[in-house]
């Protein structure tokens, strides 16, 4: 009895140590990763704006700020960034609301297909979208008559193309679960359909709309690839300006100052977004789980206008650029139809524009994206696991909240800032004598940093939805914490893991902002190669860029479709 | 030897459970100094209105809530610091909490998988348990296809499978309709008695408590009011609050009826 009890006590103590060690490692690994590969580079970069290196050492010097902030060009860029983001957000929300209604509140044949179609642009690489719209607006393109090339309107349209899905999915998944009886009650009290919508449904959707708008604003304000390709010399964002000043003018100091400006804009958007999300989580508790979709009523009901608006957006804004891209890619440089551009993907382009062939670049892309996905899913999965817990102690609960917020930061800090920060810090990481910049390891790591917030946001709702009593039931059946993790959280979270891997892989495949800084010519990825090709003269190179864009688009869309399949119908995820 | 017999079974002494306590605030008290003994092989019902702390007491016994004061011991051994999975207690939730990703057979087998049984022994035990709860041959069924009553039967079989030294049942029948509840209450008692399981059964329904339990502990506002066999309880309730809760208080009943007539 005594021996037994001693063994039990010792086992208990070992178990508690094990638990502390396990959770400690689960927190330390992601935090360490974030510190070395995100916080350190970004902070070093920001400090470049505040300090100058002199013979005496570092001195505080704000003249960089004074200089950059007094330039007329800076304010033009800031104004353009805000104006583009604002216009893109407003238009995305206005067009996205009817889309959310039609795709989540109505039933019609082919709905799943349209929902998938709407999601594709969101995961398309930004460079591909830029190339697609450029092909559309170019003289001789399908919309060549509208003179949208290098215009404000052109950029905004491309931003809406990207972010329409964010609004449709975020608002739609909320609308789907909204109890229709509240609106029916309003109708029974004599409200017209419009009044019932305005006074009952819209307020209920408010937090979801605000949350979606904040995210869209963030994506628009930090848009890089699209604007770089479409904006030409006249239009840009802070993001493209950082890139230009670093790579074209080699002016690191003013680029650092601009990064600080960018952080201010992003922090504001993130603040609004987190406020809205908290409200949405509260609001969600009020809604029922009942399936509330009704058959699409084109003749009698009020579904005609939303359905029409959605059809126009899907056909005109989403399908047209993609179809235009595909058809242009099938035109050989001499104007005849054929697969010449695709055949040329085995070459390094006209006048040797590239160091590698496009197919080799595709291989590079797949390799780095696979590594990035592994890193992102391991780090992001650990974060999601830790954040999904509700510790009993208030202090620990707050710590978990801070961890959650910390891993949302990479979503807001521009990829260009991350890539640029890598360049200036990781030549001797932590004083070690290994230059990571030449090892090729930085590209997947940077892509992982960008993908981690998406992984966390994909897995977290699913892990949070696991009833804690299920874990308690397992524990009372004799399962130790490790076995609970393996037999309860593991299988139930596995489906979100599939989506998270797909998401991370697709995002990494298309990542351009950070990669463009870090990839060397011989390890260039597909988006980098595409951008280089459209920058070189010659119809041959342009044709190759179009064909390569189609290849990249098909690849990412396929990855996403497979990942969506893995998820099934269950709601979850934010994007 | 003498001492062991005295302390065989569950012994709860002055247990206190608080919620939302921090260093500065004491939080709210859910269980306020409860002492309760359950002898080996005995079934005790914890009876009380919702929010009286009976589920909190049960969770504290299981090790799912920390005790703010007092002790929980089993067979004379203090369980402070012993984690849930080493206590050897089973717990049955109101809504079963079956694992959605496992079929009926693998749900029941969950607690057996770490006990070093051979596959044949395990499936024999699963079959026997399913037979005991009246669901013979259900091994391959998906838990999503079960009715509410069937789910609770599977949950009972799953909880009994590892032969817990104490089974805790947290309102296991409350989510079911009345007729099914009455029938299942008898089944639960028969199964517990047949397996010789020591059990604490939480409920807010006095009929259910009287059907299932050897002794009934009436609880209100975090305290135990009376612990007695059903017939003693009915004959001599320890106070008006107990009598009222057992549906015996004539004045309270009369008052309610008078109110109803004036309202009507």
C-alpha cells in the first residue's frame, strides 16, 4: 500500500513535470521562431529609420523621418495607398453582400461550384492577378477600349477581384447560421422586406461585415504584386515604394521610415479587425445552427437583384480576367493561336531573360512551398493548439490571448518588410557564423512567416469547437494528457490540418513580396520569374509570362480545391 | 484491517469549490464545506435544484475541478494531486460526450486500450458490455445514427468498461424524455448493481433519485441538507427546504395552488 502510494506520487510528479515541459516546448518553439524570423528582422529594420551608424556608434537620428515625411512623393504614395484600400474595401463589401446572400442563403444547382469559383481568386498569386488584369487592359485586350491600363480604377478592380471572396465567405458563413425567424418576426409585424433587412438582418451581420472590411482593408493597404504589375510608374502603395527605394535606389534609410509608416496604417486596421472579431464571437452565440437556406426565387421573391449582381460580378470580374489570361496565353508571339508560349517554358526566355527555365523555377517553387508548408503547419499548429486551451488561471489565460495576437502580426506586417528585414539581419543570425542568406533556407522560412497566421486562423476554430468535456471524458477513462491529445484533438483536428496544409502550400507557392528579396537567380520561384519576364522587352517573354501565370494559377487553384474537399461542409476558418 | 473497512469507498471531507477566484477576489462558492461518504458497492444520489453545486462536487471528486478546501479520499488514500486519468473513476456526462470519430465499439473500447488486453479479450468485453446495456451487436454503428437513449447506454457501457472503482453520473438521463428516463433509471440501477459498481448519481429529479440510489443526499446552495435512505427521507425530512424539494411540503404546495387559482 505504502509502496504503491509512493510510486503513485512519484508518477504524479513526473506527469506534472511532463505536462509543463510539453506545453512549455509548444509555446517556446513558435515564440522562438517568431522572435528570430519575424520580430528581430522587422525591429532591426524599423530601428534603421531611427538611428544612424557613426564612428562613435549608433546615435538617435530622426532626420530620416523629417526628410522622408517632407517629400511630396511620400504623401502622394500614402494617399494612394489609403485611397486604393478604401475604394477596394467599399466596393468589395458592396458587391460581396449580395454574393454572400445568394451563395449562402439561397439554394440552387451548381452552388458548390460557384462557391469554389469565388474562392479561387483569393489564393491566386498576386503576380498572376496583376498579369491577368494587365492582359485585359492592354491595347488589344478584352477591355482595351476602356483605357484602364496603369489607372486607379484598374488597380481597384484587381483588388476587388482578390478580396470579393473574403467578404462573401466571412459574411456568408455568418448569414448562413442566422436564425431566419427574427426576420420573419419583423415581417409579421408589418415590416417591408427592405425594412426587415435593414433593421434586423443588417445589424446582426454588422460585426461580420466590419470584420471582413477590416481584413480586406488590410490586404488592400499592403497589396504588393498586383500594384507593382498594374501601377506602372504613376501608381503605388507604401509597400511597392519600400521595394522600389530598396532595390532601385538602394535607399535603405527611407525604406525603413516607410516601413514604420506602413506599420502605423496596419496597426490601425488590425485594431479595428480584432475589435470586430471579438464582437462577432459574442454575436455568434446568439444564432442557431439550423439550415436556413431557401430555394433561389427569381420570379416571385426579391432574389432577382442579388442574383443578377452576383452573376455580373462572377462572370465579369472573376471569370473574365481568368478567361482573358488563358486565351492570351494561347496566342503565339506572331499572333497565331497555338501552344508556342507553353513550349517556350522549357527555355530561359528571349535574350536569356532568366537564369533558369520556367519549369526549373516551377520545381523551385514546389520545393520551397513544401518546406514552407511544413514549417508553417508545425509552428502554426502548435500555436493553434496552445491558443485553443482555456487555462484556469487568469494570468495564463491572458498570456494565451497575447500569444494569439502575436501570431496575427505577420498578417499585417508587409511581406516586403519581412524579406527586407531578413536581408539586413540574417547574415549572422544570433552571432552564429552562418550566412543564411546564401543557404537558400530563407525563402521557405519567409514564406512560412507569411502563411502562419492563415494556418492558425484555419485550425483554431476547429480545435476550439471540440467540446472540452470530450477531453474530460477521455481522461476519466484513464487516458493520460498525451493520449487525449493523440486520440481526441488529433483525429478531430485532422480535417482542418488538411485545409491548413493546402492553404499554407498555396500561399507559399504564390508568395512574391518576401521571396522577390530573398530568392537568388538560380533558385527563383515561379512568381519571381513571371515578374522578371514581364519586365523584359519582347513579345516572346510576355507570352511566356502569360503561360507561366496560367500554370501557376492552375496549380494553386488545384491545391486549394483539394484542400477544400478535405474540409467538407463544416463551418470554420475565417477566410 | 478494521481501519481499512471503515474507510473503504469514497470519503469527501469539508470540500469547498470556488469559481472565478483570483489572488484578489475570492470568487463565488459552488460547494461550501460538504462531507459525504459512499461505501463500496453503494449508490448515492446527489439531489438538488439546478445551480446548487452538485455537479461541481462531482467534478471535484473526478479531479476536473480543484478543491479550494477539504479532501477527497478513496479507500483511505488522499487523492490530492492525483490527476483525473490516474484516479480510476468513471464519469458519465448528461449528453454522453461520445467520440464522434469512433464507432460504438471503439467508443466502448477506449478505456480498455491502455490496459494491455489482447484484441480478442477487448472485443469480448465490449460485446458483453453492449449486451449488458441492451445494445448487443451495435459495435459497428456510427454514433451519429444513435438516438438519445442509445447514446446514453453506449456512454454507460464505455464508462463501465475499464471497471472504474467509482462511477460518477452527472444527470445522465436529464436530456431524455420522461418515459425513457423512467425506464432507463431502472436499467442503470440494475447494471450498476450487477457489476457491483460504487456510484454517485447526480440528478434534480427526486423520483429518479429514489429509483436509482441506496441513499439520497439532498443538496442546496452548496451545502448538504440531509443524507438518508429514500424511505427515511420521505418519512422524516430534516427541514422544510428538504420537504419542499421532495414535493412533500403541504404549505408550499398549497400556496402554489392558491396562486394558480387566483391567477386563473
